[in-house]
């Protein structure tokens, strides 16, 4: 007998079930984009750090995230996270410790998401897609710590946008070899062998356990981006 599939929790309220007046939903969406652009328009070069909300203070990756965010902040980068607990909290905490801009792009969820106290610039979203635009628009690099579906979603979203040339390439770092190596091995074998991606497209991803390597990668990319701006007369 096959195992029964888990059923949705009837006690969890759906925030937006796509029913009701669609016209008012359009205005809510526009307001989220407008507030996001207005709030983040003067943000300095920033790094987005993603990861699980379920990894707590005693987890090694929480502690590594605080260290990494602090190092990036010391080198002049603002830090953007999803604003919640776990790895997101650790990212904001590291930035706040260095008195750097610490952005939280909070999302309204039926469970788990509770804004962390280490944000000094906060936005609150109802829609994931509006929130994603802010990550892409105002980051010059992504760091994905161990995480679940949400982290994977952000990782593959950025990867797809770069693969399809919808955004300029940005450093996409997976932090934690023990956690990520299985996924990369599958991508390098199955996806490449089936011909659905090219070997060169794997070069868009960096895997590391070293916070200092992440800082070096992001700093080099910032220097390159600033050079491109000067050459373009921006």
C-alpha cells in the first residue's frame, strides 16, 4: 500500500487565493513596486543573502552567515535578506553589527515569516514576484546558504535570468559544499548529459565554504561594474 500524501492544513489561511476583485489586486501590486523602488533607489552596492528560516542560532550556517555578512559590510556592501528568521536574520545581524545598511524584504506568509529585529531598512510584500524584482534590481551578487524551496526558487530564478540574458551576469555563490554538491553533481551530469543545459552555463555558479572567497568575488565584480559605468560615461 502506498503512503498517503500529506494534505494541506485546513487551519492555514491562504493570503491571496486569486479570487475576488482583480482590479484592486492590480493596485496592490503597483503599490508594492512603487514603494520598493522609492525605498531602495539610493541603495549602495548590495549583496542578497538567501537561506532557510529554520536554521537557528546554534547552526553552523547561521554563524557563518553572520560572519559573511559582517565581512561584506566591512567592505562597503549593503546586505539584503528576506527579512525573516534563521539565515535571513543572520544576514541582517552581520550587517547591523557593522553599522551597514541592512535591508529586509519581508513577505506576508501564513506561517514561519516573522520580521527579524536587525533590519534598518524594511519593506513588506504580499506578492513573491514583486519581492523578487527588488532582489534582482538592487543586488550586484547573490549568496545562497543552505535552504529549502524558497532558496532554490531564488537561485534558479537568477540563474534563468542570466542564462537567457534578461539581466547582466552577477556572481551567484552557493555556500556550503556538503549541502549543495549533490545538486551541482546532478546538474553537471543529468542536465548536461540530456543536453538541456550547456557545460559553459555551469560556469555561472560558484561553490565555496570560504567567506573570504565570497568577499573577493563580490569585490572584483563591483570593481568591474564600476569600470563599465565609467566607460559608459554613467
